[in-house]
């Protein structure tokens, strides 16, 4: 141990100080490397977050555009079926007006026959019985009322049929084309 005692004490302190300073410097370098790695990982995570946000916003934009397109398609289909049913109802009104004008002529003929029958029968009826209504007049009135009722019922029934067919075709168009649109979007 002779060579150890030959060194002055301050050298030992200097060696200890250099070793401690070197150890601390080594820890600082290691910590800086870890901090750099952490900063790189944070930057990568932030970049991934930005990419994810862009991807989500793009997906949302596409979904909104697809929903708008589907809504417009459905509205166009409903509008088209509505126009078709309006045209059918207009044709129905024309046919009803034609039938009404024909029935007015028929009612006029019934009234003329009834009046003629009433004129000839009233003299005979007055001689044979004191009062009463001729069966021809009763039947004529019933036929006239039945004709009016049948015309109004036929018109109401035809309107109901046209409206029902329009609703059915709209529903069929929306459900058939809607399922196809959903299947296509899920395949993408």
C-alpha cells in the first residue's frame, strides 16, 4: 500500500470528484436520451392523433354526404309518386265530371218520364183512387238517388285506391332501393 500513501489526499478528493461528476454526466446523457425518446414518442402519438382525427372527420363527411344523397333520392321518389298520383286523381276528376254530366242527362230523362207518367196517371188515379204516389215515380226517385250515391262513392273509392297505390309504391321503392344502398355502403 505504499503507492496509495504516496498520493496526497487532495488527489483522492479530485479522483472522487471526477468519478462522481462523470457518473452524474453519464446519468444526464442517459436522461437526455430518454427525454429525446419520449419527445419522439409524443410527436409520433400526436401525429397519429392528427391522422386519426382527419380519418374520422373524412368518414363523418362521407357518411353525411351519403345520408344527404339517400335523403334526396327518397324525396325525389316520393315527389315522383306524388306527381303520378296527382295526375291519376286529375284524370279521375275528369271521368267523374263526364259521368256526372251523363247522369244529369239520365236524371233529366227520368224526370221527363216521371212527369209524363204523372200527367197521364194523375187523371186515371184521380178517377180510381183518391191519393197516392205512382210506383214509377217512387222507383224513378230511388234510381236518381242511387245514381248520385254510386257516383260519389265511386269517386271516393277511386281516390282512396290511387292514394293507397302511391303510398305502397313509395314504400316499396324506399325499402328496396334503401336496402341496396345500405348493402353497398357496408361493402365499401
